[in-house]
C-alpha cells in the first residue's frame, strides 16, 4: 500500500530539498585550492588576488590539491630573482610578478557549505575581560569592534570576536581564531598596544590614525622594507624600516621640541643631542637619531625602524618582517582602550576534532539503525521503522541546512544539541506510534491530536530550559542551546506533523 502524500509531507520534502541546496556547493566536484585570505595592501592584493577565489592552474599546469600547489611553488621560487607566474582561477587569470611568494593563504575546497567551529578545525580560543574594570555592554561592544579591526589588520583568517556575558551580568570578549596557537593569541591580546614616540620626556606622537598618524606605508617596497640579515654574535640580525605620515599637529609638536635641542657632531654626521625614542607598552623598542636638518622643522614624513633576529638568515628576516607588521598594525589601529586579562585560554587540535566528528557520525548512524530495529520488533511494522528513520535524518539535514544558510558554526556544543534533538525527536515519535496503536474509542485523528498536545508541552518546556544556557558559562554553551532550539522547533513545525501524517496513513 502506498502512502498518499499530504501537504505536511510535501512541506517536509520541499524544506529538505532547500536544506540540501543550502549545504551542498553548486559544484561539489570542483578541483583546485581556495584562497582563504590575502594580505591587505600587498603585491598579491594589488595584482588581483582576492579571498574566496579558486586557483585551478599555475602557468597552465593543473592544480587539484594542496600538494600540487606547494610543489609548483617550490619549483618556481628557488632564488631571490623576480618570477612571473600566471594563476588561473575559476573566473579569470592573474599575472603575478615578484621575487617573493604571494602573500596569500590557501586551503582545500570545502565539500559542503557547513561552517565548522573551532572545536573541529583546531585553533585557539580566549575568554577576555578588562583588567581592573567592569565594562558595560556598550563599552564591551566598542572593545570588540576595536579588537576585531586590529586582528583583521594582522591578516588572521577564520576569526570570530564577539561579546558574551554570564548569568551574573559580567561582560566578556570571546575570541576564536582557527589555526592559531594559544601563544599566538596571548601575544596578540596581552599587549595593550600603546605606541609613543618621545624625545626625552616629551611625547611627539602616539599610534592610531584618529590621533597623530595620518598614514602608514605598508606593502610598498619603496617605503617599507626589510634589509638583508647581517651576522651578529653567532646569529643574524635584520633591520626593517617604513615611512609614516604625521598629522599637522604632531609635525608642529615635533618642530617645537627639536627647536630647543643642541646639535652634536659625530663621525657619521651632525645629529640632535636627543634621539627619537619609540616605546611600545612603555618598553623602549628603538631609538632613532635625528639629523641636524630636522631641527625646528615642521615635517610630516617620519621613518620608523627596528630589527628582528634569528639563528639563520631566513629566521632573522621572518622575525623582522613580523615585527614590522606588528608595529605597522599598532600604528594604524592605535592602542586598545583597556588593559586586557585572559580569563580562559584553550587550544584545540584539528586532528582530535576530525576524529571526534567521524566517531560522532558513526555512533549516531548506528544508534538510529538500532532504534529503527527496536521499533520494528515492538510494533511489527517495517513502514513505521522507515518513517522514523526518514524523519530523524530529515531533522539533521534541515538543522545543518539552516546552519549553512545563517552561517552558524557547528561546534562540539552544537553537535551535542543535534544529538539532543534526535533523542527528543525519537521520544516524541514513539509517543505518536503508541497513541496511534492504542485501542480506544477515539479516532486515529483524535489520538494524533492528543499525542501532539503532549509533544507541544514538552517543546515549550525544553525551550524554556534552553534559554538560560544562551548566556550560561559566558556564552560557551550557546551553540548547544541555539542548535537544540532550532532542532526541536523544526521538529514541532515540520518533521513531527509530517511523521504524524505518515503514521495515520500506515495505521489506516
């Protein structure tokens, strides 16, 4: 006997198809690598690289995997000479000419549109509050905005910064960075980033575009460079320098302070008696000699320099480049408004997350099959078991479809929420099956209504129970609560009514 499709079952089918379209990319078999980030103001950015491009070939050679991409790069950049490369993307071609690797990061092309949380892809998570100050919701939102801008300037990918609070009313900032280590996150956050340039005890200018810095040279080799490393005490030291443009007020302040200074003669030339000292978070990072020609002169162009060190030339160069990038970022964004304290710092291994995900899906599939078998043994109806399996799997697909549509990250608490939804759904489907088979004077339609009233009562109870978890633990349980609410709502509005109609048709 065939089950006649009612409008409720048709609704389930339509929502299911839309969910699959939200989950699966337009071309799930696309070959190549995905550009996940491009360094702002870099040569790669200027020559056409953008986030979310798919690189399919380099110089006519197909790129299908990350290994192909790395191998082609290794063969191209074997010296310090400029290299020309033609990158073919899905929509265009990019001609890249430089002596350095393009400042881009790439990854495998995802097979689905589902965004996985930090727990599953690996990285670092920090729960942060202001030191010695309880911030209001408005102050915390401002801090989140400033921090996000700074981290974006660092070129970090898969970044999430959001305000959270606990049930006691304390406000925190939650930062999650995929692929980062706790040390990376601690180094970025632990410093307030207060930059000051002083001559003696007088401040000439401070970091931040809205204050004394009009612009910072970045990504332009004509005004920002790292010199070749030099031998130093058994290691290597590389100097970096970049130009900045001061505001008019800062330039006049520089002229007023230098006007009072005496000129000293040295073998290298004539310089003012006091240097320009650069401080980061009250620590001296460099001292720059001021030439005689700048005495009392209103100039907006200043050269900032520093150094990096390492055991090898490459390490020294990389350290200098990273230090320059950090200093440029702080000069662009300015200091954070508060000193920050890390309340909780976690690291997640991507390997553990991947293995856990496989285990969860395997355990879930086995559990669903076991439940279907038990239903068949109890009710002696194969169609009832199949209907239960279809409904439960549909709920999972719809939840994942909604998560893909709203770009909600599925993390470990979210997976726990999906499992809780499946468990609740199976309980409610058993209630429907029991009511359908109960021998009473009521009709099948009336028995289904009674079963649904029990389900509605359980739904509202569960929603009320989940609401506090949206804020409990400073928002770390939000994934569980939000996913559970989505799941049980989908069940009550879509899958449970469809299952009820299936059971009615089977019993009739």
